[in-house]
């Protein structure tokens, strides 16, 4: 029997955001009351709120916006691997035993948190080594997803991981919630919104067991 896992964050005022970025907000424009039959709300949020897809324009001045992202990249076979025990950047050496057992490397999701930090900013989160990204690209990977806020360290200015993704034309998902999902192979569906000019988009990300 197919099981569906929701791997998205719930967006609310408590959703932790990158320091200095726009906090999430929701406010009623119209409310159900005398003379008004509907509730309509206004959202204030960062393009990088919760589980989200980075567009190439986020880290490349000449990159395409999220409206131009090919949807097939964000749907299809994937493998979830764990990086729960290490420290520092996630390397090929750490993940290779799991990757060698995978039937597909087309889309790779990496879990780093034992328990996802729903209400706090995760200082010192683990980043992805650029060498691992290049290895995955050489083996047909089109997308990497992580449960952290970024593939690169919070203080990075060089963005080595993002640059490796750019070099290989790979897509990025960040801020996934992978706590209750066993490692293994799944179908991923995580479609970004079609927002013209946007450098990223929140996604409703799900995994379906195979």
C-alpha cells in the first residue's frame, strides 16, 4: 500500500527564517461577517519560507527565475539518505555506502536533523560538500534536497555548494522535514509556484512510498 509523507514545514509566525529575512505573516483582508460572505487573506513572506525551491537567479545574476523551472525536475524517483551522526560538511565518504545501495541517484534528499527545529533557527547546521555534489552530478543527479536552510554554511560568502549546483545545472530544495521518513527510495513531488521574477518559491513537498 502506498504511503504519503508530507515533508513540508507548516508556515506560521513561528516558522524560523534566515536571520534578517522577511518573517511569515498572514492578515485577513475580508472576513465572513454581515455583508461579506468570504474570508480572504494577505500573505507576507520570503520566497525562501519553509520548504522551498531555489531558482538559479538566487545565486546567479544571469540565472533563470523560478517561473522558468522545469517541473519534471521536481517530480519523480528519489532516494532519501541519512547524515545524522557526522559533523561539518556532508561528504561523499560519509554517504557513499548508502548511495551505493540506491537504485536511483536522479534526486537525492539528505536528512541531517534527528528532530527538525520547527521553532528555532538551527545555528551551525551541516552544509553539503561540493565534491559530493559533483559526484552526484556525474551519476545523473538532477536535484538535491536537504532539511537544512541551505546547502552552504550560514556564514558562507563563496557559496561553494550552490556554485557546484550551478556548474552542473542541478535543482535545489531546502528546508524539508524528514523526521518520520525511513531512508530509502520514494517518488518526490515538490512543485514550486510559477512566480515571475522570483528567486525561489515555497513548495508543498511530499514523498510517496514505492
